[in-house]
């Protein structure tokens, strides 16, 4: 289905890889089958997407492909095991990833920024080809806040309702918005959240944990220095954090409190929590029974050209010339911050953010 999206170089790398994969499969068929998909995906991600795209859905689909960033820490490695191993083109460094995490959790902390710079220099001393000039200050996390129209650095967008005549925007019923962007293919490996107070127009705090999968690491040698903890422990810790920040609990959201909801870049994140809870053998907290799909909000408000996070970021000028996010790394909590910027834009323009996602949809 994605063949039209790959460049000739991508296909050459895949075809060069297959004979080696076949040889390994003869000696260890189960292990090779489990890792083949991950390795192929890494090869595809490491080369540019072909610009020769077709019309209609094919063209729109190609626009959603993200540029590959080899300077980012490997989430799978931090979660316990990277199945791609030495073929992985991301950074397998716990100190570097923890420095990125610390600075993301404390965006206003100058010491955290200096620690991240020091960790990056350490990578270079250990032989990494990471380019510091391309990282700073781009990767530094920035605290989110809702600005007035005059001070906002995001472009003004014209909504469909504005072109069709003024309409009552209603009242913002959701006060506490929990921006969530999970990572992981079959199981969750990364759990970042940013809490935003829509009334005060500011951040209330950030939460993050690497998650140790239940089954994805079966039979694999674990990264002993991984800080990842089981998903059940992550939820318990997050519930305590949520109570301290907004006075809400995971089991109370959707029932006792209707002024708080998760905000995601799509429907996958909260649905994946249901899947992960089943894998982990626990009940799914009611907080994940409804959410705000921000891409759906943009599409309904500004039109179908705003379908997908990459299109939204491009319209808000949050992508650089290489189609990479202007701020931070992908899949390291930074995506939550990027989604948060899209949410801030809506709040700055008086858009009412309401529940539009449910598990059965």
C-alpha cells in the first residue's frame, strides 16, 4: 500500500537487506520473523520519501510521512530492548535520553539545558556523529502558555464558520486538558502528558515515564540501565500526579468530574490504553473512555486540508524546511508538546474544545 511513497533508494536498501534476513531466518525463524518488520521499517525511515506521488488519497497519505531524525534517543532501547539492535540508527544512550527527559519535564530549568548539552558532548566523545549545531536550541522544550492575539507567534487561521458567517463559539466546559501522545507499536513504551489549564491559559505540569512492555521483551536481553517500569506502575504513579496537579483521579474522570479530558493527535492513543490494560490484566480507568481528537477539531473547524498532524503543523508553521518539527524530537514527549502548541492555538482563538472521541468509534 505504501510502495508509491518510497524512493528508489529505499527499495534498494530493502532489497539489499532481504537476502541477509533470509539467511538468518534459516537458523532462527521465529526470532527473525519477529524482528524483520522492525528492521525493514528502520530502513524505510532512514531514506527520503519519493516526491513522485500520485493524486487524491495517495498524495495526502504521502504528506503524512515524517522525516527521520537519527539524533533522537531510541524509545525501544529505553523501554528495555531495541529489536533492531546495532542496525538502529537512533541513539542508544541512557544518559542522553534521560537528559532529554529531564529538560522536557523542566523546560524553564537552565541547569537541565546545560545537562542536555553535556550529555550530547559525551555522545560525541563516544564516537557518535551527532551534530550539536543542528540540535540547539531547537530541541529545548519550552513551557506552553496561551498568549493574546498580539503576542502569539502562531499564524491566524480562518475557520469555516467565519467564512459562513459568525457563529456562537459557546462556553469552554473543559478546564483541565491533558495532552497525551503515547509511543509503541503493539505495547506502550512511552507515556508523556502535559496538563494545561484552559482558564488560566498555562501549563500545570508535565509527567513522563518509559514503559516496560509485558510481552515485547520476552526472550530478549534487557537493557539493565533502562529506567522503564511496568504499565501498571506508570498508571498508579500518573494517578497520584494527576491528583496533586488538578485534584482529579483516573477513575473519577468521565463520572465525578467532567471538566477534565485527554487531548490526543488521533484516536489511537486512548484506544491503545484499553489494549494495554487488557495485556497487563487490569481494568481500564474511566478517564480513557472519552477524549479530544485535536486533528478532528482542526478538520471540522478549518476544513479537510487540516487532516492529520503533519498538515496541521505545516499550516501553523511548526515544521522546518526538512519537514521536521521546529521544536524537539519526535516520540519522546516532544510530540505531546507539539500537540500542546496546536491546542494553545485553538484556545488563543476562542475555540471551544470539546469531547469528540470514544472507544467504540
